[in-house]
C-alpha cells in the first residue's frame, strides 16, 4: 500500500469515528508533517470521502470512500487515542492501520439491538422526567421509545427507507402516545411525552460537526451536513404534525417547552397524573446520559464522562437562565460544554468532542425541536425556537474557538515548558 493510500485509509477511519471534515484534515496534515515530511501531500475531506493528492504535479488524487459511521462510541474513543499515539510518534502509520485498526474494528458492541432499545427507553424516560411530565406519560414515553427504537433499527437495514425513518418513527410515536393517553383516560398529552421517544433521532453530532466545518471554511462539507440535519429535523416535525392531525392529538398547553420552563409547571393531580418531585430531575439527567451511552455503545468510563457532562450542562443552564434568559443561557452553556469536551478530547481520555457533547446537545435541543414540530398548537411561541437554536450554534462555535485558537495552544505549551 502506498503512503498516499495509507493516509486516505486513515482519513476514512477518522470520518467513521465521527470526526468533522475539518478535524480530519488537520489530523492528516499533522501526521503527514511528523511521519512523512518529505512527501508533499494535500488533503481534501468531505463527509464521506477523502482525497489525497500531491501538492505539485498532475497525478490523479486517491479517493477513499466511507459509508455512514458504523463505529460505536467506544470504538470512536479508541480511534481518538490511536491518533494521540500516532501524533506523538509512539506508533507507526503501518501499525496504526494494521494491528491497531483490526483491534478497534474487532471491539464491536454486544447485543446492539437490545442496547439500542433499552437506551432509547432510558433516554425518553429521562427527558420526560427532566421536563416534569406526569408519571403516566413518563412510563408511556419510555415504552413507546423502546418500541419505536426497535422499529427504527429494523428500518435502517432497508436502504430505501433510511431517508424517511425520522418521518415514519415520529408519526408512529405520536399515534402510539396519543392512543395510550386515550386508553388511560387522559384527554391531553404533555409536549415531551410526544417528543421524548424520538429525541434519539435528533442529529446532534452531525449538526455540531456542520457548524465546526462551516466556520472553518469547509463550506461543502459543512453545508451538506447542515442541510441533511435540518431535513431530518423537518421530517421529524412533519411526522409529529401528521400524527397529530391523524389522531386529533391535544397538547397540554401548561407543559414545559424549554428545560428552564419546568419551574413554572405545577400540578395538583393525584397518583399517576401527578408530577415527579423536582429532585428527581437529577435521575433524569443520569438516565439521559446512560441511555445515550447504551444506545451508541459506550463503555463504563465513557458513560461516567457523559453523566458528568450532562450534570454540568443541567446545572449551568439553571444557574444562568434567571440572569441572562433562556436564549443566552443556552448559548453560554453550549460554549462551556464544548470547550470542556475539546479539553477531554486532548487529554489521556481522548474522547472525541462531538461524542462528549452529544448528550448535552440532546438536553438543550429537544425543546426547540418539539416546539417547531408542534407549532400549530402554540404559534405565539414559535419565534423562540430559532433564537434558542441559533444561540446554541453560536455557543458551540465560541467553545471551539476558545480551545482551538493559536493563543490557547501557546498558553498550554508555556505551561508544559514550565
């Protein structure tokens, strides 16, 4: 295998692990400068392709195609640690793409279907608890999430159906939640009893990478990811709207729309119609983190990191919202969280930033997604949805700038020398 082919294969591995096109290109350039400075190779990276070609000359570029990421969270962290060793010169490129790559690909998660179903149920139940839904709707959301999670995993294997999975799953989830409420004798359904079962489909990592790529002048890669992510969100919104129209769903107008709205949600209903105590919110935080970790194949250490990141996000959001409001608090929380995720990525844990940030992204985003999807029920609140989402996007980029700019690297270098 030529050296150009090796770099193309390495780039493909990084894309499969969830690295952005910008991070992949920068990693390839850094490894090139260390292991092959005499070879003047240029790299162009797209979400599903890596081009390697000489800087000078007319030789055709080498193209390495990849499919959508099939690596679990644990495997992605192993790829990140591999890159740390490769950058430090502790292993050769041949070893990285040989025995080390085989070891990573061999570390597949066991019982993926069961993990996905159970993880989705925990995620949905945790979100319903966080948004102070009644006990009956928490249970319904978890059960519906387990069912639609299994259906979604089955549909993924049918390639032509992949594009409309968000619509179909959102439609099915809405109908099941509404019918369950009718059977149990409840006339209205909390907002997040509808949104929670499909929250796992929110393309958090994809949109995060898109923002990083767009602001790093990787316009083609960033724009394609962002458009695809927005299309997925639109399909989810259309699915909920179609299900609502089909079944005549009535949303509880007093239910929380954004996470910081939960303090204003009160209920004197008895038994299963009552709300969980506010202290239970921390159990919801842990459930969301564990659910995401289970569904995407994280190990024990990665799950612990996810729980910590979720806890920090939750505490920051509630600490800042009373002073700055929901919109600014969301952006500030995203900035702090993504900066922390970048630092973890560069530490000995070497967890990719998008993986650490994903649970927090789901904590901050579903409120806006559910609001847009159910805009017909509360038209007056629609303007707050894009404002919160834009704030989240800006905050994510600010966190990236803080950790990626040259002055920050100089500061770290100075500390190491001291």
